[in-house]
C-alpha cells in the first residue's frame, strides 16, 4: 500500500498544476507591441479621477481546463501619478460578473521608445504574477471576458479607472470586440467599445495576454491511478 500511495503521489505531481509552465494561452496584442494604447489618441488610465469604469475583452481557450497564472497588458498612464495596485475582473459571455481580484501587486515597465510620446502620459506594459501572489485561478469557461484597472491614491482617497483600448480596425481577436462601462462617460451599461469611443464601424480591442498551464481533468488522474496499479501488479 505504501508503494501504491507513493506511486500515485508521484504521478499526480507529474500531471498536476504544481509544475507551472506559464505558457502563453491567449494573445490579444494587436500584432505584437507595435499597435499600443493611444494609437488613435484613445485615453486609458492616465489618471484615476474618472470614476469607477471598466473595459473588458474576451479570452478564448480550447476548453476550461487551464490554470491562469499571469496577466499582461499594455496601457497608458500619467507620469508621476500614484498608482498603488491593480484590479482584475472576470465576466462571463453574458457580461455578468464572475469574480473580482482587488488591490493586486503589479509591475509596470515603460515601453521605449514610446510609440506615442507626450509629456502628460507614458505607454507601459503591466504584469500581474497571479501565481506569485497566490491569486491564480481556474478558467471559468472556454470563453470569458477579462479586464484590468489601476487603483490610484490621490489625497488618500482610493479610486479606480479602466485600461482601454489598443487599436481600431476590422480585425476582432476572439469572438467579440471590447466592451466598456463608465457612467462618467455616458455608458451606464456595458457598451461595445467602438460605440463608446468611436463609431459603430470601429472595432476596438484591449491589448493583453493571458498565461497559464493545462490542468488535467479528473479522468486523467483516474487513468494515471490505474496505470500506477498496473505498474505495481507487474512488479
């Protein structure tokens, strides 16, 4: 029995989510990092004094058997503004909320040379190491929506905003363009981002990437267990 348990433990460790590959699961960057936020002077999280708002876009995976371990995005922010954290928000395809991960540690690396240089903003690439901060999560479905917003601290008051839109065009990655909600901008319900920031013929996308690893289905563990039993019987 001890040999059996040891064998099953080893097999489970080989198949389970402990050996995180951190593979790129979904790439919503528009042709790499060339077409970034503000390409068309569309605002992003330059400051957080715009009131609660959010932009989300869809992730499409082969199925939902994935652990999401890292999230990256490209945005624009105001130099010198105090951004203290980031929120990650997950919605289903009916745009109903599934989960909100709040006040997460994140890193921001300036994109140099800045593709849209202006003294009042900088283009950067943000990253949230979900696994490293203990916030990795299982994909809720094979398609879901995700968005990120920065948390600002101005005069000791916490406020939140949105990260929008990386590019215009007819190409939609996944099943949908981005959606936006922001009462201060007149969008009281989720609205196609092209309608909110451009015109109905515009297709606006977020620039983001999702990383993670394949998680075996329970049936896979059962097959591994049977394999372990067969191995012991042969011995």
